[in-house]
């Protein structure tokens, strides 16, 4: 691998593992223009079959997407039935049984905490919609608060790739090329990251109080009555590698939002829909957000589908105001996407898979900690449910990260794909300002068996040990 520049969400331009060298010309604009990615020719359960015949154990389901593994017969059947029934209609004029069913399933899953669902095709779109909905809430509240246009998000965050959702994101590398095009109406406070954030001798309550003060100060700095919402991931996924907040953190953040009359938006695109051991990540935080975005685990990769769950207060404002959400898209509430997501969610509920997530997560985490806890280059192993991150450091005592140009996470990912391991794990590069280290992320399917979980842990440990044994 030869890094040439720090650029995108592998975060470094590199020579990726490919089918052929040099790659044949492709009509697709792939992420890396000179190299085609490896071709997957089949996928079943937890395994991907590559064009070279390799069978890869999929320990991440893409980026924590394939929550039921690949080729689930019930989801396949639901999609075919929906195809035969209604493949498309415009959501402005028509509703569908699949859409209504999904909405009901999702709202019911919140135990009455949320009022309505809004279905789109990607997490980025969901984040965009959440920004517009928050703005509209304040325009249509009584009295209206038209000065509220800003958002406070967090450093080391990723909320999407479109201009609005990227403006929310604190991911420096992903923002860099587009910085001049991003709204300056979003500011950022520190993420909650116990491994790197808690100071020597500081108690967790003091850490929480410090972060709460930082948020309070930020509201004051930008003028509190101009802020629509504070936006955060309950468990930080791609930007940090499965970092949960410390106890009491979100309670304290919600209190600050309430103090200044701002909304709380949770980005649960990656951490939601069962991934972290409860169907909604907020169930473990003792707070309910006003708006929640959901994505990857919603449709489990069977269709491009994401959405919002919207609290009663926000829906009431629209009901008493214009009576419409001023945000429509061609593929909003797409019937096939809704049918796929509805079946995925029914399977998770009927088979009590969130319980399996907690149980398997316990096994995965203890095996990873046993195998890697003492490794000199493993700084932290953290996560919840079946969402675990391993952060690498050059120096365990000082927590000094590797230089992102060393491509540690990408190297481990590529080592995993070699035929002696046959494992797919998701890499994430540390921040270019040196505040966080490279990490890899594990996110197996919710229905993974104990023997596959143990296999994933064993191979992960071996890949990391072997990578560092050869690393200079
Ligand atoms: N929010 C979070 C927390 C994510 O992890 C992602 C994607 O990785 C997004 C939003 C954007 O979702 P999508 O890639 O589906 O647009």
C-alpha cells in the first residue's frame, strides 16, 4: 500500500486490494478511480463469496448494515411479494400497506415515545431531513422562533456525505475539500470519549460536568435563541470506532438543551435498530430525543432505507402549524424498501434478536479483551451490543496514535482479507490532528451463532497480532 494523500473515508488514498493489477477499465466511478474493488459474486448468511473463490466471514456487514446477514429467505420473499404487488407510487398522492406497516412497527417499538416515522433512502438524507424538520418546528411553534437556524454538533462525528449532513459532521478529512461550501451555522463541542477525554484523576461525574459546561458555553457563545438542536450519536460509529458515552452524559446534555429551549437530535443511523443491545440506543441513556434518525440496521442492507422517528412535540407543532413537512423526495417511503425494512424489523422482534445481540456481544467483547487487552498497540476496546471498536496506539502509556499515513487500520483490514484469515473487518483512520487513533470496527449480524462469534473474535485477534508482528 502506498499512501499518497489524506483524503477520504478510508481517509487516506491508498492502493487497495483488487481483483487484478492493473484493474480493467470500469464504467463505474469507483471510490478509487484506478482500481476496481474486489467483486462479490455471492453472499449467504455471514459469508461473502469473492470472484477469486475466497469465502469471507463478514464480521461487519459493510458498515454495521447487514444485521440479519445475507440472503435471508423471509426478507427475500417479502421483497418479491412487494414487487409483484406495488413496486412504486408517489408518496405525495398515495400511501402503501408496506409504508403504513413499517411506520406502525417503528412507532410501536418506541413504547409511545415517538409519534411518527418518515422514511427516506439513506442516513445522509435522514440527517438532512432532521435539520429541516427542526427548523420547521421552530417556525411553526407558538410563538414562532424564526431566529433558530443553527445546530451544535460534536467534534469527531460523522453524520453523512451530503452538504447539510457533512456540515454537521466534525470529521476533518471528509470535510476538508468541501469546507468552503459547508454551512457555518453548525458549531461543535467535544465528543464524549472516556478513553481520550477523561483527565488524570478526574471522576466521571466531573468529566460529564465539564462537557455540560462546554455545551452550555457554546449555546451562550452562538446565542442560545438561534439554535435549533444539539446533534449527537449515542454511540459514535465511523468517526471514533464504537465509543459509547459515559453514564449521565446524555442526561446532562438534554438538561442543557431544555434550559435553552433547543431540540435534541440523536443520530442512530449506525448505532440504532438493535445494534447496541436495545432496539433504540437512547433506551440506555435515560433520555428520549425529540428527533431520531435511523438507517443501516433498519433495512439490514436488503434495500436502501433510512428514516426519522419524530417525537410528539414536533409533530404537534406541524399539526397546529402548516400541516405539512416541507420536504419531499421521489423515492420517499419507497414500497419495496418499506417492505424489506418491515420484514427485517418483524424478524428482529419475533426472534428476540436484540437479546441475542446482548448475549453474543458479551462473548465477543470478553474474548477480544482476553486476546488483545495486553497487546502493546491496542489502546482501547469499547462498544455495546454487537458494535465493538479496537483503537490502536503507537505507545500504550502515552496513548500516542499512529500517524494516519501508516495506514494501520487499512492494513489490518487488508490482512484480514488474505486467504489464511478470510475475515472482513471495518477500518477507520485516526483524526489528522492526532486527537484519536486508527481503529477497526466489528459489527456482526444479530443472528450470528456463538460458534461464529468465537470464530470472529479468534481470527480478529490473530489478524491484529500478525499485522503488528510484521509492522515497522
Ligand atoms: N450518520 C451516521 C452515524 C453514519 O454512520 C452514517 C454513515 O456511515 C450516516 C449518518 C450517513 O448514512 P448514509 O451513508 O446511509 O448516507
